C-alpha cells in the first residue's frame, strides 16, 4: 500500500485585509470576516458582487480563491490563482497557494513548479521553501514505494521510506502551508508583520491562550476534577487505540484548530496521523487542573507519545469546556 494516499487538505488561511479608509477596503474586510466565521457561501456571494464592480482587484480575486478552496471547489480555485499568477507573476502568495491546491490533488510536479516560481520572485519566502521541502519528500516517498513494489527486498528503499514515514507521522509540523491574501505588491505577506500594519480585520488564526496565574485561578472541585480527568483519560485512550471517531468526539464543535485551518482540514490531518502508524501509545503524567470558571478549565500535563517509528515527550495544556455535562477540548496547546 502506498505511503501517501492523499495529502490532507491544506491550511488555507483567510487572514487580515488591511483597512485603508475606503469603502472598498471595508467591503473586503467584511467579506474576510464572513469567511473567517465559516460563512463561505455568503462570503463568496459578496466577493462575486464586489469583483463585478472591481474586476481588476487582485486582493478580492485572492480572497475568492481561498473561499473556493474552503468550499472544496479546488478546480475553480486553481483557475483563480493561476490567473492571478499569470497577470501578477511578481506576487509569491498566489504561486504558493496554487502549489497547495495542486499538492492536494497529488499533482506534485505542478506544485513543485509553482513553489519554485514563488521562490524565484521572493527568495526569502520561508513558507514556500518549507512547502517545497514537503513536496520533494512526498515525491521521494512515491519513488521509494515504487521501488519496493518492484523489489520488495530492497532494504535501502525500506529504510528511506521509513524515514519519510517518520517525518509525516510527526506532529511537529503541518503539511503544506497556504498564505493569506496579499497586502502589498512588493513583498510577501508575513504573519509577524501584521502588528506593524494598519488595524486588520480579525484573523482566522486564533491567538494562544495565556495561562491564568495560579493565584487567580480557582481550584477544581472534586466532582469537576474527576470528570475532567476521566475526559482526558478517554481522549488519550482513544488516541492510543487509534479510535479516530472517539478521539474526534473529545473535541468541542467550537474547537480552535492549532493553525487556524478549517475543522474539516484539521480532522483529515488527524485521521491520517492517527491511522497511519502501526501502533500508538499515549501516556499522561503530572496532570494539573485549574478552573477559569465553572464551565471552563485548563488541564496541563506531560505527554509521552510513542508510535511505530517515533517517540516524543512534550508538555501540553488542554482548554476544556463543559457542554451539557460533558467536558470537551476547546483548545490544545503544546509546549516543546
């Protein structure tokens, strides 16, 4: 069975649209906010109306491409980004997102060419360099898998394939990063630059939760503490058992995904990473519970993760909320 069956849905992020004090900028801000709130259909209708009056607006076209991708209308999104790159070859972000969409379809050579174009326009574009590395690894895995199909006793190919399996089963980094709508024609958008720009609309990437000092956080009641420990235990057991459905059921419907990706994209990635290894063992220790309120708690612990070819020990905090008597994960924060 091939190592790479399908690339999980990419992290197509709708981040901030800068406000320049114009009605057009306000319209784009509103459209981006709609999409960030999960109202892609309404956002698409609005952006189509906007583009009808502003057909040359690159920012609006970019946003439309992201929305189409989030709606799984990838071929239409590819057409949008391809059109942007042909008319604005100096902009790296459309090249990068085009590569992400090609990679989702398994068209790795097309993805490679798009990323090389992004890097050619901006050699310091780190996201494109990282994505290109992922593409080369995916292409290598397919080549090694083919070699094993032709010669199952090829130990060199087996060892190399195992190394790549380790890479993509690791939770340390996401697979393929897409970029936000462009803000300036002269340079790629960078998340770190947002604080120096004009006030942006709300971004899709959630801010990390800042731990409340212990002196301000009430301790959990005995009943709540036991219920929370039980919920965390069931979550870890489902992960260890590779019971994907039980694992996903531990998360609330309002769960803040780690990189701001859509819930479906995050679930696809988790399904792949949980089901791929031959075995998984997750052990929890040093568990500590602090209550933010009667319905919200922070659970910190040490996590030992052991899979077929990977062993990791990390610190983790789960922000959990009580919904109808059930404690569910609202946010998951790893400390390396």
